[in-house]
């Protein structure tokens, strides 16, 4: 009897950073590669800047689980301030992967349980590309690039296809560029 492996990703961001769309893009990319997926948000106060949590589940077999993710394999912070919030790190699985939007090097970030830390200056990339809503940078697609580089869950081509299906209009090409830049500029440190 084989144990089935579900990879659970918990995204922490602030309203307006695109955490919910990022969770959907990753799930869609994995779906396009033949995997079973889920993506769903959890909202508190729905306002710009308020904490937002989104979730992605990826598996090679059907997923029957329908709860929030309490013990993530992968923890994604669209805002580096979540590093200092114990509740955001709560339940992080031993040997998990941490992906952070920060200018810091991954070896400078230690979170108990992390076997791998990946960092990317997603906000800077979003600003450079003009990815903003109401004047605030939206680092979500940059972070999807960082997540796939750190985890190998999906290919860059599948993510670009998912973006084509989920994002319409003039921001399509800039978001494709953002995911590429996120992938290319992500730095990874593995703890032994």
C-alpha cells in the first residue's frame, strides 16, 4: 500500500498583494501538469493591507481533504513582516520550505523546521515592472516564480499557461515576465 503525498502550501500576504490569485495560479499550473489541486482563500477583514491567508494543495491522487492548511509543507510570505508573527509560522512542518519576499539572503533567515529557505526581492521586481494596484506593488506572480523554483512543483511553462488562463488584458505579458524574473532571481539556501 502506497502512502499518498499531498503538498500543502500556505500563503500569507496583505490585502492587495495578490496571495489568493497566486495560490490559484500555482494550483492551475499543477493541474495543467496532470495533478490534483485545490486553491482557496481565508479572509479576515476584507480591506487593502489586512492579513490574507490563501491555500494550495497539490497531489498525484484525488484530494478529499477540505479544511484549511494547519501544517504546511511550504510557507510563502508575500510580506517579510510575517517572519516576526508567530501565528504565521505556526504548524510549519519539520523539513518544510520557506519562501519569502525580502531583499535579505536566504542564509540570513532561520525559521525552526525549515530545511530550505528561498528569498526574492519580489516587491522591487513588481515596482520595476509597474505591477501595482492603487499605487501599491503587487508581488504575487513574482512569488509564484520563487515557489516553483524552490519546490519544483510545476514548470515555468505551465505557470505561464496558467497565467494566460487566469489573467486577461494588458497585464498578461507583464505577469509572465514577473514570474520569469521571480524564478531567475530567487536565491535558495538548504539547511543540512
